[in-house]
C-alpha cells in the first residue's frame, strides 16, 4: 500500500514567521561562530528570545534547524540566480558556474557551511521532509541553469549525479581534503555529463 500523505502544515501567521526567522538567525549566528557543535538548542532559544519549548515546536532538533538554514540559503541563491543568471551559451558551463557561485557563497562563512552540510549528512528519516525540500530546491537551481522546464528521466538522473558530486565536493573541501581548485575541476568534470547524448 502507498504511504499516507503527510498533512500539509498550516501557514504561519506573520508573528510566527517573524519568530521563526529570529530562531534561524540565532542558529546561523551560533553556527557561524563555532560550527555544528556550537549550535545548542537552549542557546538558540535564549538568543532568539523564545522559550525552549517554543523552539522545539518550530524545530524538533538542531539538525532540523540547520537543514532549514540550508534551505533558506539556497532560496536566496535561487532568487539571486534568477535576477542574474549565468551567461554562458553551453548548459554544462552554466551549471558549473551556478554551482561554483553556490560554493563561493558557502565559502564566505565556512563554520556555518560546515554545520549545514553536517546536518544534511546526519539527517535521519525524521528530517526527510526538510532534506527533500533542500534536494528539490537544488534540483530546481540546476534545471534553471540548464534551461529545462520539463526534463526527461535521463536528464533528472544526470542532475542527481551532479548534486551528489557537489555535495561530496563540499564535504571534502570542508574537511580540508580538497582544494577549491580541485572542487572546480570536479564540478566541471561532472557537468560534462549534461552534453552527453541520452542512451
């Protein structure tokens, strides 16, 4: 039998949305100072000016909070890319430039980037809806760069491989095992899959 669809969460009121943004800002500030370990829920609650129980209603764990921060960062990037899309004629070059712009944005705050990427890596099934939202947004960013509105299954498979490579490159760079130049080479290499004919 198919799984029951999750009920749609009610829309937040203006006051609730403002509170959620304060929480996200507090989490980002703590992560920016000390990475994943620095994000302690009680400190987030104190910095955001909310009760600890209130914080847990919005974000059941710091992994939920940090994945939500990653989603917010990607939304900002998506908006910026739509205002100023990559200019190359070749789709592979446009995707590579898009992903490197995302990488450079994360590079500006490496502690926050490390916290968000670790949260995505640690996320279990309980965080699946949030992780899925990040994945859908990443896919939308790549498809926009490719100039595709109705991709084939083969094209979606290529996008998944590109996303996995980008995520892996982030992890190896954050751990100090890969240089920025190597990240660029890896991204350029995987984006060449876009130019290959579908089987």
